[in-house]
């Protein structure tokens, strides 16, 4: 799963959100053997959709 977030403070707020912390705990105890989290900065993004008339550059 890829989650795209624009602002650093939003990432921090989500990480500290009480409901998210409970979900993390349950996930670690009951669902996941392992997982990886990567935080990165997108320098440039390009998209193509055959149904669109043109290209969308981000």
C-alpha cells in the first residue's frame, strides 16, 4: 500500500493519533509478522492514463 501525504506535520500527527496507536498495537499483536515503513520525498511524478486526452505532470 502506498500512502501519499503532503505535509510533514500531517505525518507526525497521524503517527501520534490515539486511534492509530491502538490500531498499530492490534496489528502488531494479531495481524502482522513484519512490515516496513518508508518515508520519502517525491521530486517529480508523471502519470499516464489511456482514457485521458493528455499527460498529467505533478
